[in-house]
C-alpha cells in the first residue's frame, strides 16, 4: 500500500513521513478514528514506507524488494494480529491460522468492517476476538531478529477485541519492546482498550475522509460519474467503507434496510406473531451481522429525525436512494417524543449482543418496545 493510493489525509501522511525522515518514529502508535476513515490503509502504507529501500520524497518507491513483498503482505518482518474465531478445526486460534485468508481479503481492499471480514471467513454466529493464545505468538515473533528490514513491524487491527491476557502481554512488550520493533495499532473504539496501553501509545488521529477527496476516489477507483460520486460522498459523511458499499450496490445495506422496514411495519400493526418470527430470523444470523443491523438502525433513526425537523435543506441528512425513498413516508413516526428512547433501546441491544446475550430475547424485547414507541406522536 502506498500513501498516494489513499484518499485525503495529507496532514496525517505528512506527519508520518516527517517522523521517519527525522528518525522520531515512536515504537508504539495507535491509529484512531471512526469506521471508514482509512486507518488500516494508513498503517499499511506507513509500514511499507518505513521498510522501503528507496524512499521517495513523499512515498515508498513501490518497486524495491521490500515494497514488492509489502504489496503482497508477505514480508518476513511484517506481522499481523486481528480478530479470529474458534472453530471445530481450530479450538485455540491465533491470527496465523487465518493469515492466507487475511492477505487475500486485505489485498482486495483495505477498507472494510469487522463484519465483512468475519463474513469472508464464514464464521456463522461467532464473534471475532483476539484470544489469549495470541499473546505467546506475539512474544515469539517479536523476539526474533529482523530478517530483511531495519524494523520488525506488527500491525494490530482492532486491539479493542483483544482478550485481557493478550492485552496484558502486549502491554509488557510495549513497555519493554525488543530492539527495532514497531507496534501499529488500528482502533475504532479506543475507549475499550486498556488505559495502560493507551497511555503508552502515540495517538494518530485519523478523521473521516473529506467529501471532495472521497468524490475523486470514487471517480477513479469505482469509475463513477461525478454526479453519482457526489451523491454517495454526501450520503456516507466521510465513511469510505460505506462509500464502497454504495458504489458496488452492496447486499448488506439492502438486507439491513429490509429488516428495518419489516420491523417497523410489524410494530405499527402490532403484529406480535410476525414480530416473534422476525426476532427469530435475525437471531439466526451472526452476532456481527446483528450488531451491524443495530448500528444501521441507529443511523436511520437519526436521519429520519432530521427529516422530521425539516433539516434536509441544510444538507445534514445522509440517506442513500432506497433509504431516502423509505424515509419519505416513515420519518413522521420519529419525533421528539420517541427519538431518545428508541435510540437508547437500540444502543442497549447492541451492548447486550456484544456481551453474548440471548439474541432471540434481546431482539424480541427490542421489537416489543418499538411497538409502544412508534405510535407516539
């Protein structure tokens, strides 16, 4: 990955390049920002730049032996840690059990969600985690000498998913790092990382991608016409992952909208039998997909409340085509009397699913609450 392939983030990129030029690279850096901001892409490009044998003025060369291996993600001094799942064949999993799938997936695009990654490895109902067994792998890898580069680099994607035992082992490694070792952590929820790790990392804040930069990327990367690219860039509000999904007409968005629309229809009709069937159907999906739906519902509720407040003219409503069509009739049902409670119920359900609660009970409880709230006007 090269810096020039990443849309926007020029100030961040310039800061990263300057730290290498001035030999002030912190041994532990945390790339922090919202979903879809391109954090992983930046970490990959930074790692490649550090190891490049023929650095250019503002980027890695892309053709040296090191860069070629980095592009394929097979450099012997580049290591990855990322959420995985337990399975029948792997009861004590580590990232290396899925490294081939990871390389294949990330090479297609470095812009994705954890739900997309877990769907790719077909995990069913499991939640992704960085398990305790990863700790010994981290220690073993980083205590080795470098093979080809000056630095060993470990990229940890979503350290907030790390088991406590692994997190504590990582803390010890960060406090007393092996020689020529760099940690690049990539996080969306820094509040879930143990504070002692946070305090020892240099924080690299990665904001959402600016609209004009996202438009240019959509035109060049997805070959959209400027008008379509502009519409998508407005809707996604700086989220490059969602921009890609809309550009490719992703089925996940359509599925979430269909589930949301169905829930609201059954809730308005007070059709309890259908609501029970709905809750059982969504409970049969994976937990990451369930959390993805609840996040989608929170966003759609917010956008519809903005429509109710007549904020569309202020360009602070972010809806895709099908979402917009649905919301034309739906938005009056989201108002000052129910917006706070519905949002809280969706957030609580998200937390309960993340805590491995019973999905059938959680979604049935949520749906029955919506039955009461949706008629408040």
